[in-house]
C-alpha cells in the first residue's frame, strides 16, 4: 500500500486529491492516510491541504524497490529483492533465505547493518543510508573449484557500474575496488557445497557511496564515490547498474568457463600487476613477490624473490612489505 501511494504521489504533478488516490488504488481514505503517515515516518515530506489533497515535496535518498525494478534489464538477477531498513548482516539473512529454499538471483539490501561482516573475520562499518550494502544469492551448476572466480565477476561488474557513473576504478585482486588507491568497495563471498556440487554462493558487496567521513581506523585507506567526486550518488541506480552488469558476465562464465570476459576486465583494471606484494603462504610463511598477472582461471600469478612461480587461488595480498 505504501509503495502504491508513493507511486501515485510521484506520478502527479503537484497536488493529488485523497479521493483520486482512493479511486486509483481501490482503497479507503483511511488506508491512504495511514500510508501517508508511514511514508512521512520514513523521511518523505508530504504536504496536505484541504480540498487539494497531497503533494510529494521531498524524497529522502532511500533504496527503492520499485525504482530498482524499473531500472533492471536482467532476467533473474535482482528480480526477487528485499530492501530492509536494518539488519545484522545482509549475508547472514541471505544465508537464512538460501536454507529456506530461496531461488537463484535473490538480492537482499539494507540501509544499515548492525553486524556487517568483512573478510577474515573483520567487521564491515555501516553508515545509515550512505553506503550500498547488499547480498546476492546464486545457485550455479558449477563444481566448487570454479566458485572462487565468482568474486572476480562481482568485482568486474562493480567496476563497470562505477565506470558508467563516471569513475576509473582499479581492481585489487580478488575482491576490492579502489579509487585513487583507496578502498571504495569490498566483496565477501560465502558458499555451501558438497565435494562435487554447490548448494549456494552468497556474494556480499559493500560500496561506499555518499559517506564523507570514516572512522579513524579506516579513514586513511577508505574512500567513497562522494568523497572523490564531491557530489552525492543515487544508490538505487548504482545497484541496478551493478546487477545489469553482473548477469551477462555471470552467464558468460557459465557458458564459457575457460575464458570469461570478466577476467579481461579484472586484468585491464588490475592494481597489482607489475607491483611488489607480500602475502602469507599456505605454510604460514611471509612471502614477497612480483605480480605477473591473472591466469585463465582467475589465479594471481606471482614470482617469488627466489625466482619460483606461484599461483594464488584466493587470500589476502598486500602491496609492498607486509607489516
Ligand atoms: C571486505 O572487504 O572485507 C568485504 C566486505 C563485504 C561487506 C558486505 S556489506 C553487505 C554484505 N553483508 C555483510 O555482512 N558483508 C557484506
């Protein structure tokens, strides 16, 4: 009801009478009044005048499910979508939905996370209504060994979304996007599988959009689209751009796992190629290496100080020397 009343207000140029909304939606005046009150408590400014009706005077920047549906060009990704004011973690809720049997392509986004999760057990900082934070449920018919590349498809899709908003991001293999050398987006991919089959993959994405300040522990390494461009950006439009970019890249990978287009984007925008990095190897030893590139299955190819070639499948790498 709230969504339908909002749509009726958006469609009218100026005031629209309560009676007209009732007739349009086939509901009572009391139901329209209740929906208007709910919209007001969500931050919408709705003027009311006797005999003239209601006028939408201001819309807050909220993730908007109806607008998302209008902007989507996908067949399945994002066609089922939940947008919440607050949740502990969109990844955690998406996992519950996956266990309940939710289908491939479900998106869960939230204005605020109280327990957002990052990689390696870190927390993900969440500002109310400033960032884009969402999780995407996938049920690909792939062996688990091919799942690691899904994170890079997400990074490539987010790079395309950000490029179309006027930026030149770099991709820090395998799951971060950078603007001017600072992190603007992180991806946390989680999976449930058997030896030979994936039950589900959940890709959680956090994009810093309209934040202009960050907590002291990350202010030197984090940035946002607004901090770089000096203006605010529409988060619903960015979500649509990401989903519209993701679906064809993902379908291309399913059809053509040997040479996915997404890897070309990751190579072209790689922040690591040619650079010295440090990482901890499987034996727990700190290693230094030069990055040669990304191979055909998405592994990072590096040359160690002693000349050995290594291929990293996943994990954290750091530019320069490890602290
Ligand atoms: C990282 O860079 O460490 C990954 C960060 C991923 C954060 C996103 S925000 C939406 C989704 N829900 C979570 O709890 N985490 C991911």
